C-alpha cells in the first residue's frame, strides 16, 4: 500500500533531484514527475497536488515564497493532502514560514542542507524539535560526518 505520494519539482539533472526520486521509488512510495515545460508553473504544480493527492513536495526556496505570497496562484486548489514541504538551498525567514503555516496549517516544513559534492542531503530539520531553532539546518543525516572548524583556532567539534 502506498503511504506517501511525492512530487519532485527539483530537476533530475541535479544530484538532489536524482537522490530524492530514487528514495521515493525504493521506499515503495508513489512518485509524480511532470515534464514538457522548461519553465516551472505553480498552477500546474497545484493541479498535480490536487489530482494525485500529493503528500510530500520538494521545492526550491523561491517557490516556497511564491506559495506563501501569491494568493492568486494558490487559491482555488485543494492542497489538503500536503503533509511535508522540503526545501533547501537557502533559508526562509521566520515570517515566511509563519505565513505559509497559516495558509497550510497541517504542512510540516523541512529545511534541508545539501551539496552537489555530497550527492544529496547532509542536514535536515524535520519535526517540531528540529525546527524550533530559527536558522538551524537540522540534524546530521545517517552515515554522514561533519566538523565545525574555526579558521583561526582550528577544529572545534566533530559531529
């Protein structure tokens, strides 16, 4: 039985797009991929969420900001199936996150930090404990190592 329907708007030529899609496919979740347009279309995304009852959505921060601020594009769609919106690449302001939570109250926002060199996520903030600290990038993912280094002092901490 399919537990989650994921919709990946991240390009498949991007490491995060590949890894996210593989994770959805290998965990027996449903994956929705649309194509044909070179430009992202927020209305098309909303139609896909509504039609396929998408529960997990991966977006770049500018698209999350559009979800927050453009009522003309967002209103009129049933987005009640959405449970998680994952974003990475830039931080969202506290006010943006609060407005989005007001628009989509049951949606959990998950900030992800990834690098092309790591082929996917390194840190993710998911859940109330990990998202309560403003500006934090979350917990280190399994099988990852990180270190905090001060350029003058040297190694401060190994995670």
